[in-house]
């Protein structure tokens, strides 16, 4: 690993704090993910893995602890800085693709680049390149409804990687796909991550897929093992 893309220190999070139903989902979690490293996050439903991903991606704030993205300490930063860093350095992929239905595949991948100040021509060229690399180039002009589930998820991968983030966060990215399609989509994801040298933290229930990553961590009772 050449450098650290994600550094979490002492991350704690409690829901319903001070109430009878208080739940401590994260308890002093420490985690570093280096550039070019793919880490599997394995945990049962409700164990807090989505909360951890949201904190890592600056979508949520911890009760205590430190979040560094590409060396920048985000502790105490306001919404404007957090949004800027998230847009520039973090890509998200979810179990459901969340593509915009009124736009084509290439447009869905182009839009986040436009929001980041990239010219339309350059954004379209990069979107086309990414879609071609994951095998959906011929479908670039189709809207999501005309794409298969696996194609939609590969478009979502490309959208997450469109701005060249330092860190990719994925929450059960193949959980909504059949095994054969899941294998195809996961292969495309790993290939993109490997060739771009970004860091990736991928939450999954699939132990076979997790075993193909560089490292597996388990979230149990709020702690990483």
C-alpha cells in the first residue's frame, strides 16, 4: 500500500442515546484501508456495517472518533467541506443501483462529473470508456429500464468511479443479483478497482466473494475483528 485512503480512529456511534432502547452499534472502531487494497466487511444484518460505511463516506457523523480521507482530517469540518471531499474522493455503490430512470447509462455516469466541474465532452468520453471497460459499452444509450439487473449495477459502478475517487465504499453491491450475474458484476468491480489503485471497503454477506479480497474484517457487537 503506497498510502492510506481511509483512516478511522476510535469511531463510536450510539442510537437512541440515553433512552431505554439505546443501541451502541460502533464501539471505538479503528480501521485503515490503503490505496490499492480491497477490504471485505462482513457482518450480520443490523450489526452496523451500513452505519460504518456512512461515517467513512462522510454521510453521517460519529459520536466520537476521527475520520481521515486521503490524509485530510474531517473532524469538525462543516457541510461544505465534507460535501467537497465526498464528491472528489469518495465513490458509493449500494445494493440497489439508484440510477436516474430518465437518463441513459452514459448520462448517468456523466452527471456526477458535470457536478464536479468537468466539461461535457470530457465527461462523456470518460463515461463511455468506463462503460466499455465493464462490458456495457454497447448499451450506453439505453435507459435503466432497458438494462438487465447486472447491467444496471455495472453502470452504477461506473457512476461511482466517474470522478476518480480515492476511496470506494460498497454496501452489498451484488446482494440483489443471482449468483451467475453476481460473479460477473463482482469481477468487473474488482478489475476496475485493481487497475485504478483506489482503496475499496466492500460490505458483503457472500463469504466466497469476501475470500477473494485482500483482507476480511468482521463487525461484531460494535467492534471490528
